């Protein structure tokens, strides 16, 4: 039998047999194997989520042949992939074929999630296939029939609806879903061939109206539903005038939800019609927060604004100009200024600045007296609107706050941050300086230092060391007095920046703590661990082994065990198992004799770690009890349940067992 190091996938060997000239080149064989092995580690669900359907069958083959995956881990991939196929892959892209392939490999991939996705898909070929495979399972859930009917009706899949009605002729059906999709022929068929829910008629009518299906709405209304229709906001926003006039004819109620929709959508003709026929829909009589003129100004509909100004009492509020300014509607701002008396607030200029509308900021400055607040420049800085910032700085005296600096740094606009500090009386806070250092911008750090603009502390050099920016560490060492703390070398070691660690060791006195080697070990930075061991005396603690085991850094683990006489705690193997680092757990178990416990197995079952369970079973079978079965079942890991059943049977069905 081949060792793990020389293992080559069966599929690769088969290809090489067909092509002797390839098989004669060992490095090509190994590269092909490595590619295939890597492909097998790509979760099938990820390929579906990314839309890489052309790679799916290659990945499926690689998963099947993988020596890295336990059989039941492969089954889990099949099941999770099956969940996604109905929503990610079309029939033309091979959805049904792929589902059949997965089902052939693992019948358990059809669970409640798969059935829910297939119900939403509402495809007759898929449903018939599933019903033929799992007739009891498809309708095991009381919701599946309803879900299939709902989605099929909304999508107008009459063939699915007829199939479903044939299977369950006694079920009462709702007309609402077909109405929402505007499928009038399907509604007529349901009313003729099924027992339909009369109470659904009023919901069906409301849905047909809101979605704008006039013929469907007329038909349903003729059935005399026991309801009084209210014209919805969405219909007004869509501007469906034909439906609107029909609703008026049948005595529909028009409140200002509809009026708000019509104004927001910019439908002047409907607004004029409402003024004549349903004036109250343009007032705030029903919903007091609604102001038609405010809405028109906000959405930029000048002609509607003019019409309402002439024909509607009640006017507007300061929100009209405030929001028009925020949205950049200069003509509306000018019109409101000339024709209305409500004016605006400081929010007008603040919001215009935030959105970069310099023309409106300038106009408000010249023509209005409300001015702005520091929010104007702060928010302009956050939006990286340098032209607005420059103009405000030259023409207004409100200035800004440190929030302006913070906003530019959040967007990595250091040039704007520098401009603000050059022209405004604001400092760069300690946190802001650290942000600049994190980005590694030495030039900006030098500028802050030379111009006395920053607030500095030990945290500055600590941050530079943590990020590995040795040039900044050197500059701070040579030009600043704040220095650093042991956090500098600790952080650099943890992140693997050996050059920074060496420099700090030579030029600084702060040193480090055992956290340096602990962090380097957890990060797998063996070179740093070795250097610290050779040149520093702080050493490490047992946390070094725990951290390296958690992340599977076996070379580091071996070095630690060979050079430190510590009582390595059993929590190391527990953490390795929790993170599915099975090779690390093997080493700890066989080399350091750390025990495998029942709790390790229960934790693996709790999180669905089948590879861990297989490892424990192979080396400490006494840890495998019926609790594994029940824990896997209780935490919705069907492959854990199957793994246990395949080896020990179903504990619910046996009276006597040596596995307890």
C-alpha cells in the first residue's frame, strides 16, 4: 500500500496509463495529483455558489477519489450541494441531471432543505422525478404541498398545479398566488376544477391591483369578493393610470398612501386627476407624516411641485428645501426660495456638502442665511469631496471636528486628511495616527511629525511593529521619544515579522514576554520561534503548544516539545480536534500521549466533525457511545448519524449493546 506521501489519485493513475508518455514523467504525475487533490478540497457547494458549473463534475469525481476526506464527509458535501442546485442551476444547465447524480451517490441528500428548494423551483420534471424516488418523503412535511402550489401558482406553472391537484384533489386551494403573478387562465382553471378558498378572493383582488394586472383584477371583482379595495402605494408609484381610473369607477378608496406613491413616482397626470377626484389623497389627513410638496421636492419633480403649490392648501415644510439640497435638485431649491416661505435649516447645506453638491452649497451660502454646522465639512470629508472641503474652508468659518480626519482615513484618503490638517485647526488623534501607521504610510507619518499635527503614544510604534512596517519603527525610534512597550516585539513575533523582532532586540530595551513565542507558535512562524529561543530568555508557556495545535503547525509543535520541558496540557489535543487539525491531534496523541476522551467525541458529533470521529474510533473506540448518535441527530448532522449507524447500528432499535 502506498504511503500518504506518495499517494496518487486513482483517476490520475488511470489517465497516466492511457498516456504512457505522461506517466513516464513522475513530476507531471505528481503535479496532476496535487491539482486533483486540491480540487477535491473545494467544497461542491462553493462551486455552485460561484456558478462554476463547468467544474462541478470534475470536482465531484475528485471528491469521490479523495484520500483526505472520510466517506461520510463526502456524503455531507453531496447533501449540501443538493440544497443549492434548485436555486443556482437551471434545467438548461443540467439541474435535474446533477440532482440525479448526487442522489445516486447518497439518498440522504434529499432532506427537508432539498425538498424546500425543489418546492420553490416548482418544475414538473424535477417534481415527478422526486416523487418517483421518494414518494413518501416529498409530502412528509405538511408544508410541501402548500409550498409547491404557492410557487407554481406565482410562476404560472399550470402543469405543476394540475399535477398537484390530481394528486390531492380534496385540498382547498387559494387564488391569491396566481393573482399575484397575473395568471388569469390559471385562476379560471382553479375556480373550475378545485375547491377554492372563497376568503382568498379578496386577497387575490388586492394582489392583482397592487401588481397592476387589470384584466385579472376585473375578473376577480366580478366574482364579488367581500372586500373594499384600497388603492396601494405601489400602484401610484408605478403610474398605472388605466388601473387607477378603473378603481375609481368601482368606488375604491384612495388615501394618501396612493397619493404619496403617485407624487414619488413623478406622475403629474395622476396627481392632477387625484386633485379633481380624490383631493384627500394629496393631504396628510390619513397619515400626518405625509406632505405632498415635501415628497415632490425630495424626488426632484418640479412640475408636480408647481402644481401642488397652486392647487393645494397646506404647503410644505423645511424638509422640502433640506431634502432637495441633499439630492442635488438645484432648480427646485431655487424655486422654493422664490415661491415659498418655509425656507430650510442648516441641514440643507450640511446634506448638500455630504453628497458633494458644491453648486448647491454655494447657492445656499449666497442666497440663504441658515448656514451650516461642522457636519458639513465632516461629512464632505467622509465622502472625499475635496472641492467642497476647500470651498467651505475658504468661505465659511464653522470648520470641522476630528471626525473629518477620521472619515478621510476610513476611506484611505490621506491627501485629503493632510489638506484638512494644513488648513483647519484640528489634530490627528492617537487613534488616527495609529490608523495611518497601520497603512504603512511613512511619508504621512513624517509629515505629521514635522508639522506637529499628531497625538503620539507608545501605541504608535507598537502598531508599526505589529504591522511589520520596519521603516516606520526606525523613524519613530530616531525622531520621537514615546518609544514602545513589550507589545511591539510581541506583536511583531505573533505576525511573523522576524526583521522587526531582530531590530527591536538590537536597538530597543523593552524586550518582550512569553507572549511573543506563544503568538509566533500559534501563527506557525517557526523561524521566529527558533530565533526567540536562540536569542531571548523569555521562552514560552503551555499556550504555545495549544495555539500551534489549534492551527495544525506540527513542525512548531515538534520544536516546542524538543526544546522546552513543560507539562503540555491536554487542552492542546482538545483544541486540535475542535479545529479539525487531525494530523496535529495524531502527533499529540502518539508522541505526547495526550488522551482521547469521550467529551472529544461528543464535541465532534456536536459540530459534525466526522473526520475527528473516525480518528477517535480508530484509536480510542471506547469513546464512541450512543451519545454520538443522539448528539449528531439533535444538532442536525445526518451524516454523523449515518456514520454511527453504519458502524454500530441504530441504538434506538437494539435492546442490548456493548456500545453504551
